[in-house]
């Protein structure tokens, strides 16, 4: 079952169960994917949908940082619940070992020798891990690998 079909199915279920937060998130997913489809002017493929979901998670993580600074634990908890719901529609996240293997391969493939080559390495990694790992975390891991080389 593709992602949007699962969202539609879960949306109906959330309506029946009167699950307000899940209903809200699913409606946001549908609206965001529809907006992206209009922007792209063609139907979305799975990769496009994963990209939309990943950006929704990124937005919520940024909101959590702001809410924590403002001591709004109630809003932090809501954003965390929303992240969990959105993540359930993404492919399973990569383990640290799997990610490290991909980073090692990309470093070898790009002939990277220092932290200055991070862009080359990231360009090879990101298409492989789209929606399966956090970009900020990947960047930190790549830096650590490249610093060990230098």
C-alpha cells in the first residue's frame, strides 16, 4: 500500500475514533502533499511524498526547540506526538551501523580527505537515505568521519 493510500485509510479510522491529534496530522499530510503536487504540476511519486513528510518533521523539530526555550512543555509534547505520527508513514530509519556503512562508502567514492569535502560526501549520501535518517545527524556523522581522516 502506498503512503497516501495508507494516510487515507488511517484518516477514516481516526475520524471514527475521534482521535483529534492524529486526525489533525493526517489532514496536514494530505494538504501538504496536495500543495506539493500543485507546485510540481504532476502527481507525486513516493520519493516526493517522503520529502514532504521529512520537511514536516524538520519543521516540528524546529518548533520544539522554540517551545523549549519558551518553557512550553505542553506544546513540546504535542509536536513530539505529531512527529511520531508522521514518522509512521516514512520508511524505517537506518541504524547507526547502516548509516556508518553508507558514509564510509560515500567517502571512498568521493575520495574525500578532509572536512572541506563534506559537500561531495553529502551529495552522494542524501539520495540514498532520504526520509530514513535526519540530515543534521548525518552531517554530524560525516564531519566526525572526515575529522578522523584528517
